[in-house]
């Protein structure tokens, strides 16, 4: 039965079934099958009627959707686009309602189908070109839709703010729909379209540069990429009616688009890579302050790290106190989180260094040095390692003796150590690396440290993107409420301390809440943070000594556990940050592997060179 004799739904069902069976043929045999079908149609007495019937089917008004939407995100915001793709996987669709876009999307086209289309001989492509070629009205409608969508996106307020002049009418996209429509209707004006397209591309490049300088936003990056794709699609469609145009290129793009538009990875990776780079760059700037270059800087950093250890000794004291008086799990989780966060913020306010916070920042700084051929990568790594070692030892020097001193003072007042015998025994034994979960817990704590560094970098990026310090200092409302001096101090805090404070707050809640929350789900998880573990061990060892229960084996095993915790905390956080920085900055695998091999050779040759500075 001829297609024209069928209803719209029957016709779509017939075509869908034919296409589905055809696509199930292996690609190697598909070309031969298509050649046989083409020969059969060409030799058929009703050849023209068959062609006309097929052409009528593909000239449906929904063909405009196929041309203007296939492979392009439906939404202007990344999260909405990801949700739309998820729903497309889950919700059923009426494939034969008459919408060609829905029909094509339901065929589950693959990248191999696009490659097969590209491999077809010109003779076969030419035989089917008239059937699938869009009509002039479809070309015009598609171009106008693409141009209108591009203009709507480009003239959004947050993108306009990145323009040299925020006058909307001066945007290169403002007159884009009129220029595109004129180019389709009057091909002699195509040079004007090329000029307009070049101006739009230049504007997008300017936005990209400003995003790199001022801070990135996933949604802005997503929209810039979408705008570039829309301009490219307009270019492809607008030239379809020109002599010598290759319609196959657009067909390949459409098939490729249908094959990729249900996937999450490509759109997510492309949109988050720039944000990751921005976060890494801002984290790397912080990391440069954590690298000492001379003995004077080592002394200053070491003294600050001792003070951080002293604060941690009191943090451990409050941790034990809270655990003894609060028994409701969620309240205890909140209390521990606040305790840790306040301690970390005191360190932030005093400029004191915590060894476990350094690796994520210094890893980004190391990758930054790897991008600069003028810098000695190995010297940079050794400087990082020297500073890390000095700060870690200084943290322990501040934490352990002060914990013991506090415990002795408590005993002098009360007549007994701060911890009971059972608590002290648990405090020592939980750090034995061979009989407890210390190794796993230390690695997980390293992951928490890395996550907190991401919070620091993301906050710094957000504040820079929104010019928060400038906005605070210039806000009339804040000036009226706080006064000029307080507004200036708040702006300075936002510029220099807000990101670090956010990272410390996140770390406090990860260390304080996650073990208790995970326990509610039956997952055993404990914190093994090197400085906190050392401070807690000081109380436990002193109590065991005062009770007459301490022996050399326990002391050695517990301190070896602290050393293991320190190594795993630092290594895990540094490794994750290094991998993220390498990926975000597009450092090639070859260069990364070469650098790691060089490091391994240096470690085997002279391991002390990574611990103590020479000269």
C-alpha cells in the first residue's frame, strides 16, 4: 500500500519499522542493502510516486525541529538539561504521533551510524538527496528559530554584564535574527551574515576570557558553548541551498546529535571542566602561600603550625567533653561539627597553618608550575614537601605536649586524669594501624580534606565571579547599616578570608557529622585526622601513664598509627587534588607520567631531600 493512502500514524509506524530494521543491519552490510533498495526504487514503474510519497513524509512541519534542535541542549541551564535528559530516558514517548523529531530520537541512533553515513559513496547520497533535503520554507524557519534562540540566550543579563558595553542594543546578537532571515531570503547578503557571525564569535571569546579572569560559572560556560553551537548550526543550514553545498555534513551532524543528546557525560564534562580549572587556579594561588622559600619563612610557618597544634589540643578536649554529655546522635554530630569549625576558624583568623589543609592547595600550585617551562618542577615539589614536613611536625609539637599539660593540670585540680581508664585504653588502641580501621579511616579523612579544598576554591570562584568584595564595599545599604569602615573591613574579609573560612566550615562538618550520620545507616566510619589524632593520643597516653597501664609497645604502636594517619591524610588529599588539577588544566597523560617517574627516581635516590631542606 502506498504511503499516501495511509493515515499519519500508520505512515509513521511503517517508516519507523523500516528504519529500525534497516539500522539493525550491521554497518558493513548496510551500504549494500541501501544500494539494492535504491536500485529497486529507481527501476520501479512508480519511481516518481515513491519519491514523492517519501518526500512528503519528510517535509512534515516537524522536520524543522530535526534541523534546529537535534544534538543541541533543550534547556539554557545545565541542571535543567541534565534533568531533561534523565526524564527522556525514563518517560515513554509516542514515536509515531507524527513528530519526526520524536521518531528520530526514538531510533536510538549511535555514533557508528554517523560514521556509516559519512562513508557512503556520493552516488548513493545523490540518489536520496532530494528526498531528505529540507524545503526553502523549512530552511528559513529553522534559521529563524536558531537565531531567535541565540539572541534570547546572549541578551540575558548575566552574559550582558560581561560585555564591554552593557547597552543591549550594542550586542552583536541583537540584530542576529534580522541578518539571518535576510541572508536566507537574499543569498547575495551572505557576506553580511559572515560579518555578523564573526562579531558574535568575538563576543563569545571575550566572555570566555573574562570568565577565566574573574571566575567561572557552570551555567555561563554551558550557555556560551550552546551559543557557539547555535551559530555553527545556523551556518550549516543557511548554506544548504547554495550551489556546491554538502548536505551530507548537516545530516551527519544531525545523526551525531541524536546519538549524543541522551548522554550525560559529554555535556557535563564540557561544562564543568572550565569551572574545575577556575577552582584549581584559585586554590593554586592559595597554595603558593603554603610554600616556604627560606629559613625565615620556615620558622614563621613552624611557629604558626605549633599554635594550630595548641588549638587542636583544646579541640580534642572539647570533643571528649561533648561525647560524655550529649547522647542524641544528631545533636552530637552538630556539636562536634561546631567544635571543629570554630577551632579551624580560629586558626584561619590567627594565620596558623594546619598541615592537613595544605596538600590540596600545594598540589594545584605544583601543577601550575608544571605548566611553566621556566620553573624547576622537582625543586617546586621538594619545596612543597619541606614545608609540609615542617608544618606537620610543628602541629604535633603543639598538640601532644599541650594535651599532656592540660591533662596534668586537670589531674592537679580533680585528682584524676581527664579520661577514664576505658576511654584512655580505647584512645590508644584505636590508632594501632594493624588492629583497627585506622588506614581506611585516614584515607577517608583525606577525601574529606580534599572536598573541603573544593569548597574553598568554589567559594573563591563564586566571590570573584560576582565581584563580592567590590559589591560589599560599594553597597549603599551595607554602608548605611555598618558604616564605611566596617563595610570596608567586611569587604576585605570577603576578599581574603571568606573562601578559606568556608573550606574550614565544610571540613568541620565533614569531620564532625559524617561519622555519626554514616553510623545511623550502619556504616562504620571514624575520623582519623593527624593533628586531632595526635592531640587525642596525648590525653590517652597521659591517662594510661597515670593509671600505671602504659607500656612501650602501646606507645610505639600508637605513634606509628599517628604517622600512618599523617601520611595517608596528606597523600590522599594531595593525590586527588593533583589529579583534578592535571585534568582541569589539560596536562597530558604523557607529561604527568613522565613527571611521576622522575619523582619516583628522586625518592629512591635521595629520600631525605623531600623532608629536610639543604643548606
